[in-house]
């Protein structure tokens, strides 16, 4: 064995490239387009985090952070977002990521088959508490670093193991990268942080959650907690074995384009708080209804063909928000009836909506080999609607909206943020947060302009409390 490896000193040229990118990329290394993309993903994630705050999973996560993840020193303490109680930075990130993860409307990246911002954004929000002078550009640069590292770690993991693991298994490395940059770790500490984060990252099986949807969701709460804990452990001198998803020879190709090819602008934004696997079917149904002016009473039968994983989604009338978010037929039925899918449709009375239950009985879902062959790079479906007057309408192949293949506009992203955040915070506070996040791209911007708005509970700054 190489003695330098035993001491934890970097020897891998791949790691050297990663360390240079994470720890020493100057602000001007990140293009305006990449930083703009980061600000939009930040805004989108924040909207989902706000909307998820009053939901049961978010309340449990925050209360649990107080019970289990308190902080013995101000150095690594942070307030939980839209709550105000003080816990450790790992606890604050855990709470925000778990909260956000349980409202499935946040961004994702197809090659990873999972989600990055749900863990990276909460990590930044927790770490920013001890960075009062953090500039807006540097905050966005840290987000980009987290996305670029987590994305490649996720691709590397999927390429080298047989199980389909949740996002927490690899977005923990993106969180460790964000923390290493903001805490100013050195190369050896970064290497240890990656090793610790990978070793302790939740290698939970995604398909177990699909089969039985619960608040475990995509494992990102634990991913965020592990990533931040790994960075603090490494800073204190705790050694971690080199991360296989970074340094194994067979994954070197996934890191070769770091800093040249940007994954940040390729994230998708979800129009609906539903598992992305269902979106192509929802969009195809939406398109047919809009194109032909269909009303619910015009629908006789709906046949959905999509890829294998989409066909495994929950197919009955959900009795929990978790099941509703991992549904396909329910989501399609909701779209037919209401022309949109929002928080009220997947929670509360929406789970007891008799009209949706009746429409759901008209929806049939099947797997299509051609759609399965295009996963995970694409999420495709085609839908046929038989109308009550005897017409057969065919959508053709439709790709889910929100990513580079079928983008939605910046105005749509902003509108989505306001739709999710304003009912909880009120229009004024939601708009102020919107403006602060989008303003982070300015050369004179300070993160403190945003932080003054995001830690106090709803209603505390004069807005509406849910």
C-alpha cells in the first residue's frame, strides 16, 4: 500500500482536479449563465421548502432536530429555516432537507436518477449562519460546486453498483463539497470528508420506497446531515477512506470534464409536486385536454404507456401525501379534473376527493419497451384518450416538461415559486425572498440580504402564517 494513502494524503490525479475545483475555483471561474441557473434552482427549491414547512413531515423533522441534533457551541449552530429554533448545522440541514424532500416538487438531474438541490441548498442555508460576510456570488458558486460534485458522484454510483440507491447515498458528497468550500478545508480534509460522506451516506433502496411510499422519501435528509457531519469531522482530523465514487479508476471518466462541462444548467424544474416519473404522462394528458378542449365528462378511458419505473408507481387512490406524490394514475386523474396539481390536491381533502377517485378508475397504465429504453436520459410517455363521443385521441410520444428537452421559462419558475410560497408566508415576504435570491447574481450582493428573511417563522415578519 502507498504510505501516502495510509496517511490520507491525496495521490489521485482525479481527486487533485476535484480539490482544485471545490476549494480554489475563484468566483470569476463561474460564468454568468451558470450562476443564473444556480439562482433559479435556489429559488425553485426555496419555494418547495416553504410550502413543505407546515406539512407533517417537516414539522416532525424540525422537532426531531431540536430533540436530537442540538448544538453545544455557537461555532456550528444554525437556525432552522422558517422556524427560528437553533440546532447544529447538521441538524438544520437535516430538517430543511427532510422537509423539502417530502414535497416532491424540487429539481432533479436525469443522469443521476435523483435530486441534488434538496440537500445542497439546505446545507448552504445552515452554513451561511456563520458566514455573515458571504457574498451573493460566492453563495451561488458554492451551490454550483455542490451540484457539480453531487451529480458526478450520483452517476458514478449508479454506474458501479447494482442497487438503485436513493439520492441521499450520493448527494451527501455534494453537501460535503459545499461545506469544505465555505469552511475552507484543505485538500486532505476534503478527501477525508468525501470518504466519510460516502461511507455513511444512506445506501437506501429506492424501489422499496416506490413500493411502499412513506416519509423516508429519497433519503436526502440523512444525506444532508451526513455530508455536513463529514466535513466537520474531517476538519477536526477524523480520517475517512478515499471515496470510491470519486477515486476508483473505473469512475475517472465521470470526473474528467469537471469545470469544463456544466451540469448546473441541465437540472429540470418540476411543474408538479409529483414524482418525475409520472410527469410525461401528466404532460401528455394535459396537452390532449388543452388541444381538444376536453372536460372531465368527455373522458371515457385513458391509456398511458410509459417506462418501467413509471409503471411501478402507486396505482390506487392514495390515503397519504407520500403515496399521492408517488402516484401516476391519481396524478393523471387530478390533471384531467383540475388542470393543475398543487399541494391541496395531494394532501388533506385532496386525498378524499371522490371525483378524482372516480376518474382514476378510467386510467390504465402500461409499460412500453421503447420508453424504458430511453430511461434515465429521458422520461417519455404516450397517452390515448377515448372520449365519450367515440373519438380516439393520441398524444404521440411526449417528454416531461421542465428540463432542457422541454424547458419552461424563467417566468414560469418564478410563478411556481410564488404559487408555493405566498400562501405560507404572504405575498410581501415571498416576493422579498424572490427578489433577494434572484439578486444574488449582482456583484455587490450580500447573502445577508436574504438571510434576514428566511429564518423567522411564517407570520413573524408581518406576513401571513399558514
